[in-house]
C-alpha cells in the first residue's frame, strides 16, 4: 500500500486528471502546429514555432515517463492494476514504441551527425504518428460534455468547430505542400493565380491555402483558386468526399442538439395550442380563456420545479440528508412540533414530499376527508368558508403554517377549503406516517397532542 | 403602495409590454441601418437615414429614462423589486454606461466643438455597443412564439429569416467597407469587377455587396465577385465559417419544425398501413376492407376532438366554469331534469365527461348492465332491438336525449342496444354520482323520480 | 331531396373526386406552361402550346360552372350546405371574380377589337391569378399521401420534387425574361455568354435558363452563367434566399421520412445488440448464443404479425365480421365442436385472440393449471412428457387441433407440456368464456361434452 | 428427401450465403468497371480490365446455373419450395432472359462472325441490364447491418459511401462519354479546358471527369470545368437534381444515426443536469452535491448492466440454460445449500433475478420484515448494526455469502442493515419460492434446515 501511495498514480487522481487535460490542450496546439510546419518547412523565420515545438516535445517526454507510473483498468476483469511491473509491460508492448518514435529529437540528432539543422521529410512523417494521441483531445471534450458547469450545447459546438478547423487547416497546409513540391511552378493552384508565389510572404500564402480550403469545405467554391494539375485534383476529390461526410455529420449533430433544446418549448406550445383550440371550438368567454391560459403557463412552470422523482431515486442515506437540509428549518417553525425532539422531526421529514402548486388550485376541499397534513414552505394560501353557498375568505396561511391536521388527527372532515393564492411550495405528510411516528415516541406524542390542544 | 402606482412601472404592465415590442422593432431597424451607414459613411446623400437615426436615438434616450422606473425580478429570491432606489442602483451598475455611451450624440457634440458634421469611425464603433440590445429582438420573437394567434411554424421561420438577413446585410456592408478603405482600388473584390467603383451609384454598390454576401452565405459561390487581397480573404474565411454553423443551425431548426408538423400525419398513416397490411394478409373481403378503413379515419378524427384530459388538469374552479358553459344548455333540455334546481344541475355537470364516438359503434349493448347514464349533445344514435337474432331499429336519439337511465335507476339490464349513426358527442355520467347527488337534495330527488315515472 | 339528387353534387362524390384529381393534373400542366409562355412570349412557333392552352382554359371554364353545383361544408357548423342559392352566393362572393378574370380569353377578345393576335403582358399577369388554384395540386398530393396503395415515402418525394421543379422552372423562365427585356443585350447574364442570344434556337435558350436556375438552386454555382446587371442581381438575391429555405425544408422533410423508415430496424438492432452484449459479458457458450440470437430474430418477426390490438379497437360489428372470416374455418374443424350450431361458434370466435409464437416456446407446462383453451391455426407443436425428468415427445399437433381443453373442462392439471416446433399461429380462448357460452345454449353444451367424452 | 439433400440448395445454407456475398462483391466490382469501360471504350490498353471482365462473366454464368438449384420462399404461402421443376419454371419466367442477355459473350461471338474484337455500343447497353443485380449489393449491406460484429454506424456509412461513389463514378464516366462523342471537340467541357484532350493519358482524363463529377455532387462547383454545349447542360441538370435528393437523403440518414448514438448520453446529461439544478436551487452543501452526483453516475452504469428484462423474454428452455451458467457456480458455494441435490439447485436458480446495486444503498433495513433471500455474486456489502442510534459495521459479505435467510426462514425481522460498499451483483430469490421448492423435495429440505441450524 505504501508503494502505491508513493509511486503509482491512480488514473482518477485529481492532479493526474489536470495533467491529462493539459496534455489535451498540448495536442490541440500540436495538431495546429504540425501541418503548418510541414507545409512551410523551407521558411527560414519559424524560430518561434521551433522553440515552442521543443517545449511541447519535452512535455510529451514527461508524459511518456509518467505513463509508466499510472495504474490502469483491466478490460476483462474491470479491476484497477497497480503493479508497476505489469503497467510497464503493458505500456512497452502497446504504445511505447509509437510514442518514442514520434518524440525522438531527430533535428538535434541530425545536427550532431551531419551538422545541418534542417529536418528531412521522412522524420516529419514519423512525427505524424503522434496524431494517434488525438484521442486525448476527444477525451478532453467528452469530460467537458459531462461537466454541468458548461452548457452541453456549447461544448458540443466547440468540439464540432475543433474538428472543422483542424480539417480546414490540415487540408490547406497539405494543399500548399502539393503546390510547393510540384516541378512546374505555374501549373499549380497557387502559381496560376500568383506567379512566383514562393517569394510571397508567409502570411499571404497561408491565408491563400486556408481560403481555398474553407471555400471547398463550405462548398462555396468560388473557383478563383482551384486545382490545376492531376495531383491536385486527386487531393481535391478526396477532400471533397471527406467534406461531404463531415458536413452531413455536422448537420446530424446540430439537429440532435436543436431537437433537445426545442423539446420543452414544443411541449409547452402544443399544450397551449390544444387549450386554444378547445376554447375556440367551444366559444368560451374571454375571461375564462384568460384564466385557462394563465393557469396552463403557471402549471408548466410549477412542473419544472417539482423534483420528488429525483429525491426518491437516491439511496436512503442521501435522501435523509437532503430532506433535513430542505425541510427541517420549516418544520421546526410549525406550532404542532414546538419542543419536539430533533430525532422525531428527522423521522417525519424523511417521509415528506414537496409539491409546487399553481395559484387558484384547491389543496383541500371543505367537508372532504383527507389523509394528508400539509405544511406551507413558501407562497400564500387562502382559508375559504363556503357554508352558505358563498365563498368567504376567513384567513390566510404562509411559511411555517400547517393545515389539514384537524381532519387528520381528529378523524373529522375538514372545516374549510384551502386554496393557493400564489405559486406555493408545500410539504405533504401522510397522516398515517405521522401517527405511526408518534406511537414509537411517547414523550413526543404527548407534546404534539398538547400543542394541538392549545389551539 | 401609492408611489408604486404613481411612478414605478410593472414589467408585465400592458402598456410597457407594447413599449418593449416597439423598442424591439426599433432595434430591427437599427440593426439594418447601422451597418449600412458605417459602410457608406462617405456618401453625401443619406440625409433621410440621418434624420431617422436621430429619431431612433431619441427613442433610445426615452428608453434609458424609462428603465429607471421599471420594477425588476430579483434572480435569487424570485420576487419583484419595486423600490426606485434599488432599481436605479441596479441599472447604473450594469447597463447604464453602455446605453449612454452608445446613444450620446457625437455628431452634434462634434459640430459644437470642431464645426464639422462628419462623424469619425471611432464614434461609430462606440454606437455598435447598442447591438447588445439585440436581446430585445430575441425577446420579441420569443413572445410571438408563445402567442397562439400566430402559427409557431411561421414565427420561427421569421426569426430564422431575420437572423439570416441580418447576417447577410452586415457581412455585405462590412465587405464593402473593406474594399472602400483599401489603398489600391483595383485590387479589391469590387474594383476588379468595376473599375472606379466609387463613382458608381449607391444602389448598385449596395446590391453588389449583398449579392456577394448572399452568394457566399448560400454557398452558391459563382466566383464573379470574390476576395482579391489577403484582408478580404481573412474576412471571407470567418464569414464562411460563421455561415457553416448558421446553415447547420437553420437545418436543425427546420427539421424540428417539420418533424413536429408531420408527426400526426405519420401516426395516422402508420395506423392505416397496419390495417391495410392486416387486410391484405388475411384476404378480407372488399366491403369489410372499406368498413375498416372508413372506421379508422373517423376514429382518428374523433380522437382529435376529445379533450377530457385538458379539462381534467384544470383546477376545480376553472373546471366548473367550463362544464357549465359546455354542458348546462344540453342538460337542461333533458326530460329527467325538468324543473330540477340549478344547483343540482351544476353538481351533475361537474362530474360529466365528453365522448366523441365515431359512427357504427355500440355505446350500450342490449342485456348488459351499465354503470353510466348518457346524454346526447350532437349527432344521432339508433335504438336497436336484437331480440330475435335480428336487428330492428326501433327509434333514434338526438340532442338533449338521455339513455341508459332505465338500467341505471332501476338496476335492471338495458332493454335495447344504442348505436351511433353519425359522429356523436355524448356526455357520460356515472350512475353512482347521479344517485349520490340525488341523495343530498331530497326535493330534486323527488322531481327526478317523478320525471322518470312519467315516461 | 329530389333537387339534391338531380342538380347538386356532393363533394365526396366519386365522380367529382375524379374531376378534382383531373383538375389537379391540369394545374400541374398550367404551372409548367404559364411561365414558359410568358418568358418566350415573342417566339412565333408556340402554336402547339397555344392550342393546349385554349383546351386547358375550356376545362377551367367548365370547373367554374361546376363549382356552382357543388355542396360545401360550412366551417362553423360542420354541416354540408346543399342549398343551390347559398352555394352560388358563397362562390360569387369569394373566388368567382378571381377565376373569371384569370380565365377570360383576352387574346380572342383582343383580336376581335384590335385585329392583332399577340397578347400583351398585363393580360398575362392577370392569368397568373390562376396560381391560387395551386391548392388543388396540394390537395391532390394530400389525397395520394393517405392512399395506402402508394408508398408514403414516394408520394412525399414526388411532392417535394414537384415543388423543386416548379421553382427551378419558374425562376429560369423569369430570369430569361429579365435578360430578354434588358435594353443592353450584351450586359445580360445570357448575352455575356452568347452574343446575339435572341437568334439562338428556343431549346438552347430554355436549357440555358434552366441550367442557371438549377445551378443556383442546388448551390453548385459554377459561375459560367451569372448575374451581370443590378436588376439580375436583385432577382438572384431573392432566388437564393428562397432556395436557402426550400433546401432546408427539403432536408427537414427527408430526415422525417428516413427516421420513420429506419425506426423498426433500429429497434431490432438495439435488441440484438443488448443480447450480444449480455452474451459477451457473461461468456455464454456458442450454442446458447446461437439459440438466443435465433430466438430474438423469430420473436421480432412474430411480433410484427400479431395484430390483436388492431382488431380490438374496431367496433363490435366489424370485429365480429373479422373473427368469422379468420377463425371460423379452423374452429369448425375442431373435434370438440363437431355438430355444434353456427350461432355457438360465432359466440366463441368473438372471444378468441390470435397468438404468433416463435419455435421452442412452451405454451402449456406439464402439471400447471391453465385458464385457456388453445386451437392451432398454422405451424406445428410437440406434445412432451417430462415425467421421469426426461423429455419424451409423445405426439404433435397441427391445424385444427385443440389443446388445454382437458385441464380447462375437467379442472385438473395438464398432463403434458406443449411446445412450438415452428412459428405457430394459435387461437386462445378463456375457459371461463367457453363454459359461459356453453351454459347459455344447453343443446350445444350436451354436444360438446359428448364430443369431449368420446376422446 | 434424398433429392433435396443431393441437388437442391437451401437459400439459408451456409455455403450458399457465402456465395451470395461473393456475388455481391463481384457486383460492386462490375458497378465500377462497367461505366469505366463504356466511357473509355476506344482506349486500346485496357486488356487487364477485359480479362477481369471475362472472369466476372464466368462467375455470372455460374450464378445463372446455380439459381436453377436454389429453393425459394413462396410469397403467398410463406413456405419453401424445393421442387426443382417449379424452381426452374419460376426462374425461366422471371429473371433468366435478363441474366442471359446481359451475360452473353458478344465480343467473342462478334469475333467469330465479323472477325473484329471491338464491341459495339448496343451490346454494351445490353450488358447494363445486369445492373438489376445491384439488389445483391443492397442485400449484402442489409446482412452486414444485422451482423452485430460490425458497428451499425460504420456499415451504414459504408453503404452511403458506396452509393455516393457509384453515383460520382458513373456520372463522371457518362460525362466523359458525352464529350468524347461530341462532333466539335473544342466545344465540350473537357475540350475547352484541354485542347486535344483525346491525346491526353487515360488517368488524367478519368481524374478530370471524376473531379467535375464530385465538384458538382458536393455542390462546390468551382466552375473551372463546366458544361459548354446544350447536351452537357441537360446532363448536368439531371445530375444536379439527382444530387439534391441524394445529399438530402444522406443528411437524413446521418441525422438518424447520430440521434441514435447520442440518445443515451443525452439522457445521462439531462438526469445530471436536473440533479445539478436541484442542488443549485436549494443551495445544498458541496459534500452532499458530490455524493448525489457520484451516485447518479454509478446508478447510470448499474442500470446498463441489469438485464433481467432480456432473460425474462426468453422461452423457458433458454432461460434455464442461462440461469445455470450464470448463477449455479455461486449458488453451490452458499453454506445453506451444501450437499443439496443439483435438481434442487436448478429449481432455485430458475427463480432467481440479478440486481446490480450501486454503492451506499441499503438492501435490507434493520427490523424490517423481508420477503427475499439475497446471494452476493460480486462486490462487497457491509453488515451494519444501528441499535443505539449509531451505525456500527459488524461484518462484511462477499461472493457466495447469503443474507436475509434468517428473516425469511424464521419469520422474524432482520437483525442488521445490509448496505453495499461497492457496485455489487446480487441474486434475489423470493422466500416463498424457496419454501415451496423445499416442500417438494423432503430430503433437500432436511439438509437445508440442518445447514441453517449449524450457524
């Protein structure tokens, strides 16, 4: 266990995850820098890029060393392997050679041997092997997608944008490389537009390449820059085919995102539309129409707030913690539970449920038997007496008030109607759960009945 | 409370909402006028636009003043804040500076100081800050989307069209600005097509810019107008990238709209298809096939009409109002309830449900016990006697007729079969609900039994 | 009633529907011919088109006359209005003027007055009013969509294709008209490609216009033909904007169609995938794997065949007809019902349900009590005895065989296991339904019990 | 039966399916080779292609012969027809003529008659009839789609890619054919770019054609190669129209694939999002937040593993085999069943269900009556005593341990709480099922009670 703590790194370790994210961002840089370097290989003034490249190489060396100390999940057993020998063996037999070959400092080695500082194309191609690590960028985006701090929509868009930009950039650089390496300078895509293009400044050449690339990618295809020789046409054919599938993929993904985003609005609309149709077909009066539509809007809002379902699927321990945090402050205020032991209250809150009720709804109807006790958390309710076929408001309830306890504890029908005045959050407790809890704790039972008697 | 009524405006106030909508339309105008002005800055004959611009500025000043008096919803508590000091503080610490800077009359100030009437570019850029208010246009569309007087499909399309047109217009204007400001007139996108383009008339130049813009946006890309210098290419690159995501977004949105619109037809089709397959597989006779398909069509129509679900989710008070409006006129006609008190009728209609039944369906079968009483609202039913293994039509029922009451009140099986002849709207009332209501009101009970006995 | 039969035509009349369809096809022709005529107005050799046009006009006159005799559905009451005066009034106050103005033979009138045969442009524009009747084409497609003889996919595609082609054709013709009417022949889209284009033959000019139109519509935009003057550019701008929304609409519709088509395959795939994952995770043996996958495939097939749901939603009269056609021939063969009255059999088949059971499933298990009697319609079942912990096949069942009746009628557990050997169609009948039917008809009861006793 | 084995081939025969797949691949080759040959007909150096073509023809001849011996499913009865005379008649009356005409060696016949080796165009067109067999390629893809060894996503993409490539290739070849056959060489699409194009090498001409084709297909439309004469424009019009629908179809299909792939992630995201919203709205403490989110993640994982539903829909025989393989090894280890007969164990495992329970959940609560016995398959559980209002861990359970048997067999409440420590796989058995099984086998009953008593 000691060794584990000292030398082997867990893959879910906080610091290692940061390192992985950092390597992800490095890969993004590399994915941009590599095609650029290879295309404008002969340019003399890229010293800034080369220094950056060396630093990136150093980090990749560190990552290689690091990988020897990171535990891994065995695919077949699902268990974490933290034996350093097994880790090393696995890495050596899989990715190590690729990583090494793509990271070796060919330029420095070349300088030591031949005395020249230019890197040859074959060595550059070996470095392309590092693109296997693009998976790290994918992993980075996957992690961001699941991180609820960021909008799923924007992370997904950023991912799609990254893929698009990488394609455009790489294709543009390769396309320039094709023209640069063609024997007849005038018979290239860039040469037919700018004679002596090799003397142009770097920025202008790069922009031309990217301009062609994005013109093709977005299928605008002005035609001012286009393939001239067969080699370029073949490249163009493959690029266009790739773009076809990329753009189709982009569209598919975007549709999914938009569908998800529009779903709730659609649902709301179709409910409202159904209500409107109903009103129009039956020629209901304008004030009734207004009432119905207002109610529908509020109900939609209230539904979004209720989350009993979420609480219910939690295990018991978590559920209890949540209920204490949410309901205890309100329940302690209720006159019925004055002086009652905290243990009793905890028992009760564990059984409570939250309701969000839009205004104008009757929670309890006069003279109806009820099996629930209700506690108001927020909002306002009216107590209504409809004895003489007229409705008289006889009181109101706010935070910390309880109602339904008369019917519940005395087993007689409710004396008044309770109607919400504003959007109200209410706790609901089964009367049977309350009486059962009271039976198990005689001292609290006495207290509650005393409190109840005092009213 | 007095102050509230006098000086503070509620954000849901009818007049203020109209004002907000008006500001939304002003923003639409501004979004069009601003890029146009900035691009064709040097044109001498835009006096009309400048006057309009001054008027728009005045309205924006009024909006700034107005905002000091509009209550706002606190995000954390969800409550409306109507304390004028808090409102002012909040506005001053958030949007005020931006609004002020983007509305100051630089031209007039400049004239006062320097005596020149031309506005400089930096001041124009400051005015671009007002584009933050595009949110008001979004709000305008959101409100229209929820307004059921307009088709959701068209409001949404209009919104997408607005975004598209704004993009095309802005990009066109900026693109012209790039060419106008380029030192070498011939090496610009417009100069390479029209030499001495600055002497062309305004309309022709504007149309050229918009033509390029929309050609690029829709990816048509004829290539007759295209970027020539590096600066224009960089602009083109960003514009095409933006368009890629815009068009993908358009497609996604349209798909959602079409899906929603086609859902019900699809459902109907797949039902009819299933029936057709069934008929073909089992070689059913043509007349049976015709019957089945006709029934399926009518059932689909009837389903769309039934909206008990909608009524049931309303709170009790609304539900009662609806039932009275819809059912009372019919129920009053029924012979059984002649002379019965209105209170009794109200009790009964609250428990009724509407059914839409396609023709040819049996509502009650002969000799079967039934727990419901039915009242015909519209359509026609046949009374059928099938005693001798033959079906004889012995009568028909229309609006205001009741059936099932014999079985319900005498507890004996129904004497006839009741079958719909046309698409019929029928009220359904549980017999138990009827008898319960009768028990609570003895005088009405007597009347109903008398009415029943007279038949 | 006599008048109704004699002079007023019902809108759902078979012959009238045929006429409406014919008018729909005429409208399709007109939608093609009108833009063509207007664009190539000056061409001398369109006599064929003019003759066809006159014939079409005659049919439209007939339709105008016809409309005076067609009953209509009142929108507010939903009732059919067949009062000829009301019909005439309604038509005269709505569409009549439009129809008349767009059908008047201006050319003939003009010839009578001026003596010239050329029609002027204003008269052509009046004829464009007839495009309001494009709704007839829409109606035609709507009707075809609901006709299950044609694939929904292809009718929908044909509809989309029609809209596309109409757009392309109309835009092409209008674009040519723009060039034809431009004062400076060389500064037009076609004139800059072909000088003296007016001398070209008609076919070549038409194809050029359509070629430009479709190149723009599909956003290919080669640029060999493109707008040259401002007027053409304005036209192009609107056409491209229109195309943007059209193509987005096409994509949305196609996605919906593909989604609907792929749904069932997707479902099947995900079931099979779940089974495969399960097998792989638990390392099940290859023969068990084969068994599971085969069963899944067969079950999917069997599910598609079962359509009890469909039968159950039919009204009783139709349901009885279906059951008689499907089940009676098989039930009559069963030994138990030999000699039993047809009335009894009809009672029984009305209560039966079809099952499609994939091979290898146990319908009844040995020693288990059963509440159903089963009759084999098609396929084969094995009777299996598993007394000594070994399974012995002791018999087989095919069409017309009954099983489960021993357990059902004698109230003792089933003596054998019954397992399907092939995909089998089986009728299921509740034993209680059987005994209830037997009780109501004593003579059949005796017969059945005799038949049962003979075995 | 003998004849069947000897000469008639079943269509589901393993070898025949391989042959069909092979013919599918041959058709893919043919679909590529045929347009190529027909376009570059006059090229002298295609001897390689011609040899390959002859070999392909031989295989098609073999397939024709083969088809005479393959049984077929009768569409109306659904039965397999293996009568060789019926098979031959059916083939002769349907596809045979087409197959023969498209396979006849016209070149060889022509050489025998005229002495020339060039094949004429009419004969080539006859060979196009073989394209009816493209259905074999469709069948090949359909089969691959249902094969779970391959990703559905990639098989579907490959199918779409095949259609796209075939379209591009065929259109390119036909387009070249048009230019090649045009009388005026300079007025063709290729001739206007390369004068004397017929002298160009084959590769360059082919690439030019494909380049044009794909430029048009993807709607890039550079315009460097474009239709010049009317004939080419007509071809272009149809090709673009075809492409419009193809690309729309591609987009629709891709959307469906992406939707399916993203569904589960979306679901997970929206659950996590709902939890996050809940936490933020109620200001829950960070440690509670961490607990809730961790639990949600684990639960999502556990749900994916549970597959009782899958097992339950299997027929009894398969279900038993699965249960034995999965549960018997664990159940044999349980102390309670030591020495018990295998038959008894088989009875028990048939009634067991698997649960995957995320860590921290209480399986049994102290003092609660339980109706289940649980056996641990994998993972770890804690035994917790909460007598003095404190939770003490008094033991732990791993693979092969049983719990809940005290409460189940003695009918007294459970003495401890059992809580999962890691993600655990647990077998659940109803106590009533256990006691019923024990009753039927007295000797095993004694053993189990003995085992139970020893503890």
